[in-house]
C-alpha cells in the first residue's frame, strides 16, 4: 500500500520505519526538515527497495498519491494538519490518525466524508522496548471503517501488540484513567522534588519515571492533561490525598489499615497484606 505519514516526531518516525519494514511504499512530511531527515534517512521499503520519499510540503506529500494518510501531527494539531493536506488529496485516499486524545475527531471525520480509521498505540518510544512490544496495547476506534480496522489490526498484530476496540468517547475516558492519572501523580512528585544524596530504591524508581515523562513533548503532556475527562481523575486524586492527610494528622492506625487494605484490593491483592497491619497495628515506643 502507498502510505503517507504526516508528522515525523517520535511516533511518526517509528511508524515510518515499521511500515517500511512491513513492505509498504512510503512518503513523509514534517515542517521541520531536520526531524524529517532524521526519520527518513536510510529507511527503505522491504518489498519495494525504494527509500522513503521525504516531501518538501503537503502538496508534494499529496502528489505521492497515497492510498492512506496517517496523521502523526503533534497532539492538539490533528484536525489542523488534516485541514492543510486533505484539499490536495485524491478523494479515494483514506485517512487515519494515532492521536492520544480523540476530542473533536468524530465530528471532523464525519464532515470529511472520507473513509477513516483512528487508532492509538498505548505506548511511547520513551518507555517501550521497540524490539519487544508483545506486552503493549493499542486501541482501534470502533467507528473506523472495516478496511481501516483490518489494516491496523494486522500491523499491530505483527508486533504481538494486544488490540482493543473502543468508541471515540470510551477511548478518551480510558486515556484519562490510564494516562492522565499516572501523569498527574508523576507531575506532583516532580513538583515536590529535591535532590537527595542517598535516595532510596522507590525514590529512584519514581525519579526515572518522572525523567521519562518529562522527556516527552510538552504539547503531548498538556493535551493529555487537557482531555475533558482528566479533570474528574484529578478531583479523585485530590479527594484521596485529603483522606490520607486526615489519617496522618490523626495518626489513626485503624483507618490507615483500612486505607491500605483498600489499596491492595484495588491492585487485586489480598487485604491485610504481608504484615497484617490492620489486624495488629504497631505499638508506639
């Protein structure tokens, strides 16, 4: 298939390499010549033997004659990028995106009148081991065309990635829970950070996570947090922090035991934990 990639950031570059290796003929465009050059340099289609065509602008990308355009523009610019290129595309070209938040895309696709597929690889190059993605997941939007679903299921399946289907709205609710919640928690950790000469193991693990998160693009982080459903997750975090603060202020061992049991239950573990804290709170010296 002739596939055009719009945007050559981290995920765009991964798709360029991966789709070329899968035998597709590719062209790519990014407004940053340096980023585009780095993403396409030396990448050759495994079936065609042709290098990836680096387009100078969106017109050149459209002139490639793609059968599928995959929009990998930075989050928050997805519809704007579509608006810039679709007037130049053949009417038979299908559209796709990998946006992490789908707000507004359902109505945009409906107004375009084109066949579309929307998916979200639920991992990023910062964290994921590109050589082994078998424990990673991806979401395909249920409203996508049958051909589009088949394309992405085949592509993700070739890496052993688990594929789930969700509606546009359901996807954004899931992202608020699975990304918004840990992102917010990590941001709060980083906001309270100070350097330690002898950090403990847990501290170092959290520090590694925070560094990885903050290595991501600022727009990506902002748009994940600006997901309309993220605010509810933040309200829940605030309420739990208030509850924990109350327990600590009162030095309430019984309530702390109940709280820890609830946490273990949330994680699918047996209550009372290995130390049986709720049943036998420690005595004060």
